[in-house]
């Protein structure tokens, strides 16, 4: 497979909410099924930095370093050789109009452009995004290094998904591979989540405004590679 995009994904805040699987049923791409952990279904609000971004090994001026916040859930696809654990995005938010337009037009990914900013220092990691009257932010205090999560743990489930799936129709799914080493985790102290889920992600997610996250994870991140995908027609 050919690498399409390389970058660094750093300082990933992941706020994870347990939800009814029925909430996501209509969004599950053909050929995949919801991936549960110990019978629980999760959506994750993820904020991180996209750094040193290169498309086909080329730097794109003014589109190298930027924030991204997404809402995602977890699926799996069984092939003859393996079970591929992946993610599906409800919405991906970036501050660059060109990135959002290309991702929507060429790849069917649910990208939008919002005004964004970040906070990253020795003690804090935070992200904010706003459009119109809708303002959101998420932040944590960075604590001690917890290392790589244990096999089979909730934290491993959240960070160890290496495939992406995009629903392009009732019988068409696009699949792509994401490659990165296992990420170290840090304590995520005093999480502050001020997000209008209904305004940002649709009325069906508004109930998350009043729901405490099941967990909040802070991952160091790493260099990543996204490989050119393929279409699965069923």
C-alpha cells in the first residue's frame, strides 16, 4: 500500500462516552459492525495537534500544522485473514477551509472548518473550537507518564484502532489503514469539557451535554502514516 499522508498526531485528549448502540446503527458502514469493549459501546471526542503534515511527501504551504477535533465511534470488519478494528467519524473539525473542502469532496469525510485554538504547555493540554454562537472547549492537566496501556484494557481499546471506514452509500464503504506505534498515556487530571454536543454534532447527541464521560484519556501521540484506501462494494 502507498502512503497518502504522513504527519505527527500529538497531545490527544480523548473523552469517551458510553452510548446505546442504537444511536449509531444508521451510521455503521456496510461490511462493518460496531466494535464493543466488554459489551459497552463508545463514542469519543478527540482533540489533537496535526503537525508536519505532508501529502504524498509534499508540504502544503499554510496547511502543515493545525488543530483537529473529531467525534468518532468504533467498528470492526472481518476479512479472511484478520479482524480489522477501525473508527468512523461523525464529524471532523479543522481550522483550514481547503482541508475540509478536499476531504468532503474527494473522500466523503465529514469535515468542517471552524475557528480553532489550542493550549499546550508543561502542565496543560486544551483545544477550543467555535462557529457562530456555538463555542466549545476541552482541556486536561497532564500528569505522570502511565506508559503503554495493558492488553485488553479499556484504554487500549480506545487508542488501538488502525483502520478508518467511511460510509459512501448503503452498499459502498471506503477503507484506509492508519499506522503508528503504540501510544504512551499520561494522567489526565481535572478534565474540563464544555461542549454543546447538540449544536456541534446534531440533536441526537445533545444528551451528552449532561452525561459524564466514562473515561478521559491523554495520549502522547507519535508520527503517523495514512495509506491510500480502497472501496468495498457489497
